[in-house]
C-alpha cells in the first residue's frame, strides 16, 4: 500500500493492557469505525504463533477499511503476514537494514527524538517518522519528552511526514498546532476509552483542526 499523508492523520497503536476482556479485533474495528486512518500492531510479550495469528486477523480488518497496517518491531511477523509495513525504534534494527529486508514497496516508519536521528532515518529509507514523547505518557514509563521546538525543527529538517506520539489526548492535542506534524499517534486516547468509536471520532475532528491551524 502506498502511503498518503492523509493516512497518518489519526494513527492508532494497539495495547492489549486496555482491553478489559474485549478482543483486540473488536477494539481495533471500533477504532476503524470511528475514523482511525492507520493501525500499528504493537505486541511486546506475545509468543510467535499467537502474534502471527493475531496479525493476520488485524491485517484483514485493516484491508476491509482500506487503512494501512504495520507491525511494531517484529520484521519477521511483518514479512510473514505480508503487512503493509513495519515500524522500528532507535533500539531496534537500523532502518537501512529493515528497508533491505522488507523491500522498497513496504511502509517503513522510524521513531526519532532528534533532528540528527530524523535526517538519518530519512536517508536510510523511512517513509514517515514518529516523534515523541511530546507529552508525559503512561504507555512508556521511560520515555523522554521531546520539546515543541525540537518537534518543529524535525518537521522542518525532513521532507517525509512526521507524526507526534506520546501522551496526546483530546485536551492537549491543539498544543501541537503549528509544529508541522501531519498527524498524531495514540494508544490510550483510543483504546483506554469506554466508548472507542466516539473517542476516535472526537480525536479525528480535533486532529483535522490541529494540522490546519
């Protein structure tokens, strides 16, 4: 799937710790119904077989809604299920090597926190960047905060789209206005909400305003 900037508007990252007995498939479908434009399957502790089976299910769901589907970190699973792409962090495999493994037609996202990391990721074949944490986040306790000034500098330094991540919710999203980001990536702002569909609808309306502001 070719990446369009509109795909990055509302990027939902899964986290099974918020499911409260619901299946991940059901939660992801609610996010898609609410208008999520991109899905990243993030599983840090799932054994291979379960991860593989889950990835196949979520991939088909994303296909139904015509939304890109990438897998966090696990390049082997991404290749095995023929996901649309993969997202890697600074502590994972280097972006250039990932690009070699997944091929030129797959989507490659890279997490960065500095202008230097951003420029290197673009040079090594990244299609988009995830920058954060832009606010304090409970999803990643050890996450360093990236200042608004750094976020803006990263957006100016690269020609590929940038997505802000980390602690973003409906109350602070407008604080990212004018930074140059093309969208936001969220976890709890969607998956921890009692009404996932409605929470996603509201977030999408806000992020559309934010990127235009």
